[in-house]
C-alpha cells in the first residue's frame, strides 16, 4: 500500500499556529498525516482528538499513534461534533481541522468500490455499518433522482444520459460492480469525453459516493458545529476539493462573518504549490479556507 500523503501539510500547521498545551481536533483523521504533525507540535499537556467514521482508519491510527498518551482516536462522524465534544468533555479547543477529501487509503482499498481502477462491489460507505450502499442507490433511485445527484454533486455534463442508461440496464440485470458502472458511463458519453486527462468515470463515482454517505449535509452540520464548539480565538482550517464543497463553505463563512461569529484569516482560498501538485496529484483541486472564531 502506498504512503498516504497529507494535503498542504505545511500550510495546515502554519495556519493552526499550534499552542503546545492546547486542545486540537482533527475531524478527518484518514491516514493520520496531519494528526502526526499536530501531535509532534504538542507537549504532554496538549491534547489531540482524532475523528473518523471509517473503522479501518481508526484501526490504522491505533497502531500508528500507540505510543502517545495525549491523542484520542474516536470512531465518530464529524457531523456529530457538538455531541462528541459534550460526550468526551473536550474543552478549550484552540484549533480544528477538516480535510474533506477522502483518504487515499480508501481509494486503494480495492474491495470497497470507491475507485473505478479496481473491480469491486459498489459499496462506497465510509461507515460499513451504514444501511445504504452505492449499489442500492444505483438500482433503486429514479432516473430524475440519479440525474440530479450527478449534476448537483459533480457537475456531470452527461448526467441525463448516464441516469437514463443506468435505469435501462438495471431492468435487464442488477448493477453490482464498479466495472458495471464504468461500462454504463462509457456507453453514455461521447468518445472525446473518454480521452481527456481526467477519467470519464471520475464525476459519476464522486457524485454517487457523496450521495451514499450524505456528505454535503454532514459537511454543513460539521462546519457549523466546529464554529460553535471552538473557543474564542480558535483557528478552523478546512480543505475542500470540488466546486459543490467550495460553494458551500464560501456561503457558510460569508454568513457567519456577517454575523460577527468568525473572521476570515485569508480573504481568498489558499492553494497548494505547483511543487506539491507535482508530488501529489490528489492535491490539484484542493482549496484551503482559514477562519478564526471571534
């Protein structure tokens, strides 16, 4: 398995401006790259709480961070941040990080259906105890619902064609694997679309993953909760990866700034350097927004 490379690591640490005795929350633990750097900047009196919905990320982190006594690994969904803070009595929160990209460890897990590069069942759940899989959505949602998901969650220009094909194919046989879905997308899009730099299935897989995990609602709830639970003067850093996330964050921060709840540390998003994009292509669409609770 490849090493997980955390996005904009240096910038995250610089903007969090870590106080070594402070309490911090990494809401999106993933491969633990950001958490590793945060814990290295804390003394024994500092605390780091790491959340992830995905049990495999928790299991990896328990091994990775086993030697630390001041790091707390929690199998929780950041959408429930307010309840989590109460449950674990987390106080004086100096900084919160949300990296909204899904972990390269998840992409590389060929069994879970996140990637079109592996043939696998269409699962796509972060929380494997969750009821609704990608397969369920593809085989049960109406053509209009599917078309809206592809358009709203990924700006897929051939959303209508793909949704129509999904509904026609599933009448003949159930859509079960990533290969089934890729074949449908291939038949539903023009040849030129299939020879661009970005793989023609990227947007459909993204949209179905977002719908499977109710990501947009969770992000909105998580961001608003982070603002609410953060202490005065705390820094909140959010890294987003696609236009629907960028728009949502921009709107949330605009509204909360207008109400004098936060201030923008940077008026515009911070982007990864050219060098980072060359070393880690996953960073290419990343945007970082940094706010301070006032």
